[in-house]
């Protein structure tokens, strides 16, 4: 016996109509992924998994039916099978019948646009090829210089205060500063751009207006670079042999900007929280210490920057997770629930060191092309912040931290911290010499107690900060140095 589709039957589908009480009839038999019922989406996903298995019926905004894919293997099967599942939302029955129209709160996310993430086959290869080629032109050493410089600039804004919210004053701003620089539009970076980028994918009443604001800025960039190309990502897209139209260029700029920004802002906030609170990071682990890159990968498992993606669409009748999926059905890529699928992760608390099989960057033909930039921003930014503020600690109890959730992402609202006040510093990296990200960056908690200073000197030692900066006018207000602070002072000598 096949499992019925979650979709309401059309006027010509009476023979296929599900029986009363079936989830296909709407709210009475299934769960919403939005609104008050979905404040804790992780709990909703686990209820759906228990009730329906790895593929479950659910409801999007305006009670639009959709399948949510909860299993790790089922998600990979979907993203790797482009002959049965497409990213082209024009195949979606909800788009065709108007129930998911242009005024839908998630329209900026799923509405078809002329870019690689919405097409397949030869057209996908043409557009994706242009994006990949433009990515290849990025000077990654230069990007790390930007990350270091912008990190210093942001820390300088609050280092004398002795306290800060690391979400609102660091994590939300660093990725936008870097991405605006990479794309070629540093003058467009401001608070409005930051907030619009966050708002447009949240399904809010202002999401469409925020999308229009971002697109207007990107179209201005396209116009400027058509007239005068420079050495940036936008110019590389414009001058690529694929001859992208202005609309195609602008849409791909938006794709890269928003995907890199939202994912990286969430990733930085999550890693900072992990460093400050998680004993897996701050204490001994498997006979050693967890590095920042390892903490990033652990966070990509535990708290992926995008918790879900809307969506994939069935091009023909098929089976997925023992469910009968009809042509035209919509499916959600369940990143967060897939990452905690008991089939691949029976113990969610177990460390995932060295394992990159998470779904954080999707997979298949539409795997995120900019994931290395996101990792670089998180690795370098977190490292730079803790080098400047090695005594930083959480200013509230962990249970006071709050998150804001939507179907697409879950991000930390605030991360209040305190530290010894310090004077601002100028970036200390010399032109042309950028320290590589340290693979052995270590943090020990005060609870771990005093211990020996590590004997091995790191291979890549960053440029030392001026002695006057290390012994600034606020030095006497610093608390007694712990193991990490003493290690840093030894390292910088």
C-alpha cells in the first residue's frame, strides 16, 4: 500500500483523493513548519520522524503542503538524483496552482530565477561554470587579509568597553564586510544591507521588500562593472565566456552574497558559543585539544547555518524513504534533521572530528560552491577575535541565550560576553605576508586548572602585536592569567 501524497487533490484528481484524516487534507493531520507551533523546529522534526519516518508530510507558510526529508541517506539520494528531483520550482504544483505565488513569504527563496541553483543539465553547467570560474579568480590570501583587517576593525569598536554582544557587533557584520569586498561593492556595506540580507530569507512580512533592496544594490554593481570591469567577483562573472545577461549576473551575485553571508554569520556565532560554553572544545578531548577548524566542522554537524532548504521538486512519480512521491510534489532538504539522523549518528553527543559527511553545504550538483570562503571567514575571524580577547567569557548563563528560528535557519539572537578592556590596535599583518590559519589553535577552560605550557611552537606564527598593545593602559584591570593567556604571552615573545 502506497503512502498518500501530502498534496490536496485538484479537480481532476478525485480518483487519487486521499481518505479523510490523511495528512493531505491539511492542518488537521500534519504539522506546520512555521508559526507558534514551530518555535522549536528541531522538536517538530523529531516528532515527524517518530510519526512518519525519514520522509514526512508537513505544511509551509499559508499551509502549503510539502514533504520534509529527515533522513541523512534520503536527503543525499534526493540531491544526487537530478532526473527525479529538480531545483526548478516551476515544476512545483503549488506554484502552478498559485498557492505558492509571488506574494508567499518564502517567495524570495523558491521563486524561479535565471541562476544555476534553479536549473539542471546543460544550462546548469553553463551557469555553474561561470560561478566556479569566478570563484577561481578570488585571491584567497587577499581574502584572509580582508578578514583579518575587518576583524580588527570590528573588535576595535568595542574592545575598550569590556563587554559586547558578539552576534550583533561581530558575527553579523564580518561576513557582509568581507563579501561586499569580494563581490566589488564595499561601499554598499552598512547596517541596512546586513539586516536586509538576514530578513529576506526569514519568511517575514518585509522579506520581499528586503529582497528588492538587496537586488537594487546588486544591479547598481552590475551596471558599474559593465562599464568598467575591475578585479573582483562581479567583473569575473560579467566577462566570463558564458556571456551572462545582466539579470543572470545580478541573480548569481545575490546567490553568492546571501548564501555566504547568512551561512557564515550563523556559523561564526555558533562557533563562538561553542568555544565559550562547550566542554568538548574547552577541555581535553581524545588526548588533545579541538582546533578552531575542528570546532567549525563540529558546529556544521550540530548547528548547520542553514537548517533546511526550500526546495526540491519531483519531476515524475517516484519513491523516497518508502513514500510515494508524485510528480509536482515539493520537498524540503532537511539539513538539520538529516545531520542528527539516528541511522548515521546514533549518539548525537559523540564528536565528529574528521568527518565532513554533514549536509550543511547540501550535496550533488547543487552543493554550495562558496563553502571554502565561509570556512575561511569563520576560521580566521574566530581566531582573530580570541587573539585580541583571550580572556573573553560568557556574561550570562547558557540557559539565558536565545535563538530566532525560521524554516531556513536558526540563529543566535545575542551572545553577551565580558573581558578586560583593551585599547584599539592597528592590524599588524604586513602587506604580502598573511599568516596561514593555525591548525593547532587551542583553548583551555579555567576549570581545567594550571598545566604545562605546550612545548611545540606552532609552524605558522602570526605577526606579533606591539608590546604596547599587549601592555595597554587597561592591563592592570585584567584578571589573573589562565593557561591560555600565559600560552599566548609566551607565544608572542
